[in-house]
C-alpha cells in the first residue's frame, strides 16, 4: 500500500505489518535482511520518509498498553505504541503532565524516543531522553535488551535520536512531571524584528517554556517580526476563581476536522500573508493570559487532518538548528531568502535550544527554525537555496522533519553521521533496520 509521513510527501509503496506482540515482532525482525529490511512506525507524525520501508514497515500501534504507574514518583511504564494523547488523558486528571512534549500529542512514545523529540522547554529540561529511565529494544538478532543511560550508555545515546535505526523499541519507562492545574500562564512579547525576538529569548532564560511564532513574510526593518510566547504551569492559587473549580479539566471544545484535500491554489502568498497578519494582530493583544494546555502545547491538533490543506502533492517541513554564535546572522540570511521568495509558511516557529551533546539527536545549543512549505517545484527549489545557508553557518537538519536532504548534505552538516552509519554496520543494524530516509541518506 502507498504510505507517507505527515507531510504526505513522498508517498512510498510499502508492505505494512501490524505485530500484536513481541513474538510476532521477533519473527518479522529475524526474517528481515539486507534485501528486505524493516523499520518501526509509530503514528506517522514524522513529516517525511523516516517511518517508511518499502520491504517492511512495522506499525507499533497495536502494542499500546500502559503497564504500570507509580503515583508517588510519576514514573510510567508503557508499550511503545501508546499515544502521548492517551498518557495525558489518563494522568493529567491526576496531576501529571509529560516532561517533554512535541507540538502534537498524536505521537507514540516509541516515536518520541526514536526522534528524541524536543519541546518548548528544551533550554531547561533538555530533549525526551531526559525523562527516559529505560527502554526495551529489539536488536537485529531478535533479542531484547534493556537499555539505560547508566548500564548501556552508548546504545542509549544512539537509540534516542537514532530514528529507529538501532532496533525496535518495545516498551519504555518515563518520568512525568507534577502539575497543579492544566493551565499555562502565558506572557506574550511583541517583537518587531529578529533582533528583538532573540533578545526576548536571551532575557528570559528561566521561563520554563518559550517559543516564537515568526511572520516569515515580513521584510526590511520588520524582518523576523515575531510574537514570543513564554509560559509557566499555573498553580492553583494563580488561577482566576472561575477556573479553580476544576483546574485539571478542560471545558469541552468543538472539534474541527478537514476531510477533503484542498486544491493547491487555495494556498498562495496572499492567503499566507492574510493568515500571518490576522494571527499577529489577534495574538499581540493578549499580553498576559491563562491558556489551557491543549491550546498552548497543541494548537494544530485542534484541526484534525490539517495536513490536507496543502493539496494532493503534500508539503515539506524545513527545520534546522544553528549554533548560538552564528544564529543571528544565519537566521537573518534564511528569513531574507524566504521572504524574498514570497513562499511564506503558516507555521514558522523559532526556539532557543539549551546545550546538548549526543550521538545523533538533533538539538544542540542555538536557535532552531521550523517552517513548512507546499511540495511545489518553487518551494523545493527554495529549500535547495536554504540548505547551503544552514551549512555555511555550521547548522544541521532535523531528520524527523526531513524528506529531501541528500546524503552528501547530511555528511557536510552533521559530523556525527559517518560515525553513526559505521557503527550501524559494525553492529549488524544496517542490514536489518532501514527506512526510505536512511537509504536516501546512506546511514
Ligand atoms: C504538528 C506536529 C508538530 C510537531 N512538533 C514537534 C516538536 O515540537 N518537536 C519535535 O521534536 N518534533 C515535533 N514533531 C515531530 C514528531 O514529534 C516526531 O516525528 C515523532 O517522531 C513522531 O512520532 P510518531 O509516533 O508519529 O512516529 P513516526 O512518525 O511513525 O516515526 C518517527 C521515527 O520514529 C521511529 N519509530 C517509531 N516508533 C518506533 C519504535 N517503537 N521503535 C523504534 N523506532 C520507532 C520511526 O522508525 C521513525 O524513524 C511534530 C510533528 C507534527 C506532525
């Protein structure tokens, strides 16, 4: 069947398996080989081809049991196919929230670990690996190893961020964080340009959450015009009286769903410009506000199937990180190229990462920019102009978002790629676990 990631680009003909338990999974792994490798798939929220293998895509969605929860410490043991959305539904009413969360809750725990996802609190709490106590990993020979940061540090380091290329994660033990309410106290800073946006991050290093929405069509003196949103989990005492009665429960919200694929012409520079202007003027009025967890962390989840607005050809994400000392120049160059091309994105996001040193995870100290573009020839051409800017500024790319990078560009921008690929060969992983992405990137 034809499968894709969240961007619906590329679409790849794949054999899809649905093992229900570790025995069935072992059969698939031990039968795989260099001619017919397999790759694990979670909920398909990586944008490109990371969770696609033509000869064997292994959906982990049936392995979705929560196994144990310690209500004193907030430590949860669960199978890899459990959705983050289900973790929140089960434990937020009891006062626990994920320590690290990406911008959608429709991801599996296995997918979060494999991409070593980051949230708006990376500068404080690091990436997903910070909350992983251990994980069980099926290796190329079908054996299962318990992987921990202390006892198997190398395998832990390569698996968190290893994009499923070291084995299949069966179950994990993760720490949740205590919260008193399901509300975030949000402070919005109106930054008229890129310098002001970066200054807002640097001036607020202690804010637990920080993220900037960038109007990437703004030009000239307004280049990088942003709204920087800082957030803290609200305590019970801080909540206004009307929210204090049921602090861990959200008022019911209507769900919207996009069921049809939009024609490509619906999305053009004018609709993007109008959206950006509206969003900017609407949001800048709310300087200090209480925002429910769903709207703060997962605004896109409010519209199910939003990936269809980009039309039949789908869309691509571009996410890079630039080292701190090159970020200002590099971001200015990237944004200038994007605004000049007029191919603005609805969802341009800037974040500040804290320090991280890891085998193959994406984050490193600096600024990360994420944008999406329809997969048109003009936008794909724009990406080929953005890539060298990232390379020239010492940056690298996020594989969970990538669909187009070349093996050469990856090697050029990420000095760890060759070592990661060599170790995979030496450990017998390369002959068993491979995705369309890892084949393209020669990992
Ligand atoms: C709207 C949106 C917002 C996002 N925001 C962020 C963000 O803020 N920060 C961020 O870091 N990411 C973000 N992402 C990306 C997303 O968090 C990651 O791509 C995540 O890996 C998706 O999880 P999944 O379960 O859908 O995995 P899939 O997309 O199915 O797979 C992703 C990778 O994980 C591997 N994998 C999945 N399950 C297993 C397993 N059990 N064992 C071994 N490997 C496995 C796959 O092989 C693949 O390489 C966002 C995605 C969307 C759609």
